[in-house]
C-alpha cells in the first residue's frame, strides 16, 4: 500500500502543498508532552476530504474509458472537496444537498466548483438527497463519488500519514496518533499506512458520543447501523461506518475508541479560538478533546500527533457552541423556581446571587397558584463552585427549585 500512497501524495502536490505538522506549545505545556497538530484545516477546502476526492478522480480519469462526469451527495466537507477537484480537472460534477443545508456551505461549494459544478437542493434529509444523487447517476451515467467507503478514497486519505512520517523526520515516531472517526476513511487510511511502523496500541480513535458507529461495530464484531445520530458534530455524525473502513479497522479494540460529549467538544473549540486563534469545526476538535479527556498523567513525556480534520465552521453557530461549552464547564445553569407573588420577592431572590453570578435569562412560565409563579432563570458564573453556594442560599430560604440544565427533554422544550 505504501508505494501507491506515496505516489498519490506526490500527485497531490500538483494541487496543494503538504499541510503543516505543528508542535503546539500551548498544548505541549498543558500535558507535559510533545503535541503535534496535523493541520488539515489548512488545506484549500479546510478539511482532509480533498485528498480522497482528488485520488478518486485522478485514477478514474487515467483510465481510457473512465467516467467523464461525476456526482456526489453531501452537505459538508465532501461536497467542497468534490467541487474543488472537479474544477481542477475541468470535469462536470453535480452536488446534491438537502434543502436545509446552510447557505454558507452552498456558497462555498459553488465557489470551489465554479462553472464545473451544479448544485441541486433536494429533500429535507440526507437520505432523500442521497437517493436523488443515486437516481441521477443511474439516469445519466455519471459516476458516484463516495465520501469514505472506497479503496481510492482511503488511499487518498492515507496521504495524511505519509506527510506526518516525512515531517517528523527520520528516526522519530509518535507514541500516540489520535484520529477522529466519522465514516472511517481517514482512520483506515492513516492506520494502514503506518501499519508495521508503529504498533496497533499506538492509535486512539475518537467519535462524538451521539454517533458511535465505529465503537458499536467493534463491540459487535460487525458493521452496526445506529438507530439515531446526534448531528451536532456534523463532520463525524455517521450512522454506519463504511464496510471497507470497518474491515481495515476491525483489528483494533473497542477500548481504543473514545466517545466524547458534544458539549466537551465545544469547550475545545472555544479554547482553541480564544487561546490559539484557530477556528475548528466540531469534528476538527475531536482529537484535541480526546487529549483533554486523557489528561496530563496519560500523556506526559510522549510524542503525540493529533489530526485536526477540519475548520469549516459557520460562525452563526458560535452562540450555541459557547452555550454548550459553558454548560459543560459548569459555568451556566438553568433553574425553574417557584417565586412568591408579593412585593420584594424578586429583590430577595437577587440578593441570593453572588458577586460573580449573572442572570442570562429570566422568564415567567406561568402562575401555578394565586400566590406563586414559575420562573425560568439562566445564570452564568465564573467558577462552578459558585452554584454550590447558590443552592445553599435557595435551600436556606425554603425556595423550591429544579435544576434543568441536564434535563434533555425540558431543556429542548423551553431553553
């Protein structure tokens, strides 16, 4: 596999230079280790997806009777990589996207593809969009370009590993490689290239907790289709890992797959933005969130490579990311209170707040009795322990309250 991957890597240089492998001083100091970030967010389309798409196209176009028109279904990074490569090779392509796709993603795909790409918005859900793309391929003879479950796609993603080896330099190998997993194209390519160079135990895979397709499949010993998926980490929210990808990763243990909460990922995104000025999409923050979950004790003294898979982040999502990050860090909570309907009751409540507590939301829900009303209140503070003092104040005043911060049903309904 390595000669083919090296050839793919060399061909890729005609499209863009290698992405940086950067020693990150901030994270290295935090964990007492050498933390290298493979910055796939700095590719021309701000993700690694361009690699697999380019390799797929170059191989098809090298065949005398290969396809000359292409189609894909995607609302994210695969669409942008596909579009960029269509324009590079000067071949027509059609991108099917759900009608609900954010305009920013549609516009970027159109810019990357230029005159060579047509965008069609079909259906409210990806399954409807994917079926339309398959129907188009069958009707027109266009070749469907899969996002991850294809040998040429996997080979293209493996160029990430080829660059890492070259950039670390002769004689230096990582103790740990941290890889985000969605459909499994990147993970299967990187592990395949490094097989025999570093041992299987040197890999850690990370998935969002709401889309554990690899972990559940490894636990079952066969590909598992998830009943439902949390789409917040949209670049890795895959309901079923690819068949070829699972075959390549089946030699690993389910214990090597770390599931990370969507809110913890948000903490990483905010930290990297504030401290490093690095914009990451949720999937791009997965490997760095895994470092935080491992902690200094597990990482100290090691050479670690964390693949940062993408940085296509829509800043309209930033308020939601900040909200999730604060809740995960214990700095924001929501309560439902029963407040007496009398003069001075609100003032008495406000006097319970500490100097670092701030009201972020205040809303009367209903009067449950003549003398009491139910109130939704959101409070932000500077340290998690401040909420301990606030609860003591509530209890001392005999106030009835309920913390609904982690109550998913209530929070989704009224927050």
